[in-house]
């Protein structure tokens, strides 16, 4: 069943008024995902590939975190709101972790020589501290990341100390590209790139769960609202 955008906006003002009685269940495309199967199909305007659906906009805003609402206009409809998978934390710093492991093993090996002012226990302790610190930094980065699709644009919020947001109007998007390294494919993840008239944009959604389904939803929104 299809409803018009005007009807959808009107329904949003009713359904979004009480967050305790939202007409859908979240099991999510990804953490904090506001695009999901609805328990009442009449609240969908169109069903996307893979069984996901466009949620009533008021309902989406009702569960959206404040940091997402702050970067959007008051009348902007949120279609999709996700975070990267938690696997983003280790995957995005594998190079650093490998370097820490190499240095730790090198220090532990060199501790056998009398000129070394450290023991292997010191080397492994230092390596553990550096590893925990690197993962903690990446975890903070992950916690600040949000990917938002609205009826007007794509938005990526990121940054550790001073999170910033960048956006691309839907009308500027020509197509989407899904990239996945072997380790990402094993985990069911992928990175979505967005192409504009000027080529592939630097704006990307990294470590997204079910990336092909998310990409299909973005393309459908572009076709409809762009």
C-alpha cells in the first residue's frame, strides 16, 4: 500500500508524538538503524530490496539521537540512520596494531642482549598499553560516527574531539559503489562510495552491515527525492 508524501508527513506528526507506541520493531540493518521492517505495512511508502522499508519519518525522529537531529533541518525526513559495525574499530586500525605488534616483538627479542635497558616483560607491557590505547581511540571515533540518509541529502558525522558533518545533496548523486576487502566480506561488511558528476566523492560510509541493501535504499531515495 502506498501513501503520498503529504500523508506520510501528516502521519509522522501523529506517530512521532509518542515514542512509546511506535508502529514498528527495530532489528536493524546496522546498529542504530531506523530503516526496518514495519509491523504495519500501511506505514510504508515503498518496500526496498531485502525486505527493508521506509519508516514513518516521525517515528524515525522519535528514536534518533540528539547528535543526528542537531545536524538536520526541522522539516527534513530521516530515511536511514546507521552507525558503522563495531568491527570498524579493529578493522580501521589494523596497520597500527600490526606496527605495534612488530615493535613489541622486536623489543622483546632485543631484550636478551645486555645493552638493552628493558626486559621482555617491559616490552610486552608497553605493547599492551599501546594496543589498548589505539583501540580506545578508534572506539571513540566509532561512537561519534553517524551515517544519515534524508529526503534531501546524505550526511556523514565523524570526528573525535569536535565531530563535524559533511553532506551531499541527493540531486548530485549519480550512482553508488560498494567496495569490500576480503576481511570485510567475511564479516558481511562493505564500504559505500558515492559518485557525483565530478567523480567518486570522498564521502563514504565505512564498515556498513549489509552494504548492498543499504546501497539499494540510497539509490531508491535518489531516484525518488533527487
